C-alpha cells in the first residue's frame, strides 16, 4: 500500500518536479557559468584595447585574435581523457573541478594582464581551456545517467541552452560592467558567481541516481528502467576504440561538429569587433546587440526541444530523421542567413542585427541534432564520444578566429568581413550534408561490448 501511494505521488508530481530536475538545473547553471567565462573576453577585449580608457593595452588585431583563440589551445587537450575519466569515475567530480579552476583563474586575469601583458593572459586562458575540457564529456555522461529517454530532448536541450543564455547574459552585461566599473569587473563578477556554484554543487550534485542521497526509490527506478539500468552493479565497459574510429556514422559526427564549431566560434569571437568597426556601435550597445542572437537561441531551445520529443512520442519521425531534421535547421538555416548578412550595408545596424539573430538563433537545432546522437548511438560511451568529437572540432575553434584575423587586414572594410561570412556559410553546408548522408542514431553494435574494464584487467593479469 505504501509503495502504491509513493507511485501515485510520483505519477502526480514526480514528472513535473524531481531530483533529476534539480540535477538538470545545476548542470544548466554549470553550462551558463562556463560559457560566461568562456566568452566574456570577446567583449572585455574591446574595452581592454580602447585607448581612450584608463588601463588599456595597445594590442593589434592579430594579438587580439591570438588572445581570443588561446582558450582553445588548452580546451582541445583534455576532451578525450575527460570522456574516459567521466566514464570511469562519474561526471560530478570533473564538472566541479572545471568550474572551480575556471573561477579561480577568472579572478586572476586582471592581475595577469597588468603585470604580464597579453602573453600571461593567454596562459590564463589556456588553463581555463584545459579545465573546461571536462565540461562537455562530463555533462554528456551525467545526462546519460540522469535523464530518462522520454525527456532527453527537453532536459538535454535545457542544459545545453544554459551555455547560450550564459553567452547572451555575459555579452549584455559585460559592456555595461566595463563601462561603469572597468573591464576588470567583467572577470571579477563571473569568477565570483562560479565560486558560489561550485560550493552549492558539492552539496547537491550526484554522479547518478544510484549515488544520490536525495532521490526517492520510485524516481530512481523510473530513471533506471527508462535508461535500461538496473541495480547498483553497473560495470564500466572497456572502450572499443577501433570500432569507434572505423564507424562511418561516428565519423559524420566529427565532421558536422567541426562545421558547427567553425561557424559558431567565428561569429562568437568576431561579432563584437564587427559591430564596433563596421557598424560603429559603442561598447554598451555592442554587448546588447551581440547578445540578441544568443538570447534568441536560448528562447528557441524550448519549442525545438518540445517538438523533437513530441514528434518522437507520436512516432511522426524515426529518431534518425528527427535528429537530422533538427540539425539541418541548425546548420543550413544559419548558412543561408550568413550569405544575406554579407550584403548588409555598413549603416544598416537593425538589418545586420536581425540577420545575426537569425543566424545564431536557428543554430539551436544542433542541440536536438548531432549533440544527442552521441547518446543515441552509444549511451555507454556518450562521454567518450563527445570528448573525441569536441577535441577534434575545437582544433577548428582555434583556427577559425586566427583565419578571420588573417583575412581581415582592414577591420572597417565590409568586403573583408564578407569573405569570413562566405567561408563559414560554405562549411556549414558541406559538413551538415555529410552528416545527413551517412549519420545514424541507431544504437551501434559496439555499444554493447561484453568486455568490462575489470575483465580486461583480469585478462592481462592472466597473460602475465
């Protein structure tokens, strides 16, 4: 009778509010804070190099491009190890470590810039990139353990959309903060918020429903049944590296992730400079206008996530067709809008911002597109897969702003910016076409490898 009452309470309220939703909210804020600390340099560097302001630096466009790309020098290094560590030890420790280290370094950047110049700032950004290398593998692993299949598109999109809200809020706030309190306050504010989140997550976070001290038995059973987990003995499987790297559907994820990152990070790092140099927008308005596209992306994440789950529930589309449709919206849409942006007249600020909003807003489709395919095709290795694709694709994140800096010799020349937009558009189209052609959400045979890590160790011991 007590179990029946508990089941009734869960059916009535658990689907609306449970511990899995608390974990979702915590991870949402982790993404929000991580992206805030990742992108605030794009606005701060405009104030840091404004020679009309106090404590400014005489950094050329090429030096600024190096500073903006330096985050990714470290970011690519720990993606694959991060996926493996998340698979073996759980994502909670790694997420906590990542946000904690980022927050500490964020607080040190103003001192680094003052006493060490752009070289030491680059070093700080590399450290931040290294520690943020754990974010996506860990969060992907935690989603794979906490989010039921029936809620994956909605809750998964909500978590990842935190990054876009963090981007939007930071771009909006950083300009005002830099204007009223100096560019140093941009770093102090985000570092403080990150430190607070770290303390909260230590007490409320958990690696999985099985390890949570707060979750009820009914909700735990619901999650584990949905995901195909049972009992406390969930052994870690040995990673089938050869099968992964010879899988054409997985290779398509690498390609499309690279295309996504080229377009996204070109715009992310260069939009504030484009606004300032071509459109003549001051730093306060610059931040707000640069933020609008990412705010649109955040708002659109909710209907896109709902429609994706709803179409699968109603069986209107197969899971593969649903993911490819979402991804095509997310990459083909921005590609077309970027071409239009290339021909916006220099003084047409409203039109330029509107097209930028369309470019980035439509890009939300990749959240219910290829990002979730990592979990669909191999839930046992989701952290490792996202680690691999994120590692390779973020080499592109290093190259993209450097390429833009090499192309743009005259920052006020719309023709040179047009070349940057054309290249991003072409890469969006080619990469998504490849994914649509050969990608698949079908669970891969190598997801269910029989060998576990413990068995692998025993086998090696026997041979010795």
